């Protein structure tokens, strides 16, 4: 059977009251997000906002030498394109799909029209932006002060929170580039987690067998980011499921 899709799969869209949602619903376009797709590049004028449902987008910075590191990830809890309503319009980082799936796309002009009404969408997007800043701040601290194994556990847990499966399609090379570390470091850390029975790794796939084990090995950064997002959106009621479309 074909997978059913609904804007309500995205937590921000699902938080909008019916009247606000109905104004933008006819303009939400379901788009496939293929692994490696570039949503925007450094300095590029953003034209659309993306609300992931089953995909995950990596926000990362690439240095002049070609090295890269993820500053934040965006899944069904958020949106890609905060520069649209923050007034900057462009960013020195890029956004690339790291987990294939789908997202709902909304034209810049329509997003701004709703944002400037100063309704719930305005408040939800600003609170989400604060949560995203927290994620970026915590990622910077984590990459500086915590071990590769702790970083890998954090990264796996945040990815699991955004997908319905316990198996991730992900190579060690890609994980290493996201964390900004050497591939050998990921191989060693993943090997230790596999020996403890927390994960099972085969080429291109990571299956999580023991989530609580990962949580025990992760640093505090994972819990800090998760709790802050929950706190910021704790008083927002989710709308009833909208009809799904194939």
C-alpha cells in the first residue's frame, strides 16, 4: 500500500489552529526529499520553507578545505528556512537531506503573510527558532568537550527521535562528516557500541538494539536539547489529524 502523508506529521504544522492551518493548507506542496538533495547553499536566497515529515535535513558548514560538520538537524519537529522570517534571507551554511523521505514546501511569500499576522504560527516558529539555537549551541559544546562515542550516541538518539524505525540507512563516512571527525573515530566508537549490544552495524545500515544503553552512554547534550524543545512547545495544543493524502 502507498504511504499516507499528512501535514500533521510535522509538529509545527500540527500545532496550528484550524483557521491558521486552513489558510496555508491549499499551498502546502508535498515533495520528495532524496538523500543528498541540497535544499539551499551558502549565500543563496531562500524561496521556500520546508516542513519535514519523514525526512531529516542537515544544516552544516563546509570549510574552504572541504571539511564539514553538522551544526543542527531538522526533522518532523521543525522547519528548514528560519532565515525567511528572521530577516536575514541568506545564511553561510547549507542544508542537505541526510535521511530520505518527504516534506511539505511552502512559498516564502505565503509563509511571511501568515507569520506577519502575529498569530500562533508566529509564536510557534519563534519558539522553534530558540530550540534550534539551543541545538546549535549544545552541538558546539558537545563537539569540543565530549568523546566521539558520546557524540555518536547523541547523534543516533536525535536521529531516532525523527524516524519511525530503529534502523537507519547511514554510512560511517556520512556520520563522520556530520560530526566533523575522522572516519576511523566513528568506526572505533561504533565498534564499541556494537560489542555492548547497543547497535548492529552492516554496511550502510545502523540498527539500534538497545536505546536505553545509548542514552546511558550519551552525554547530557541530548537531554538538554530534547527538554528545551518540549519546554518551549509544552503549551501548544496539537490539532486533530487532518485527512491524509496518498
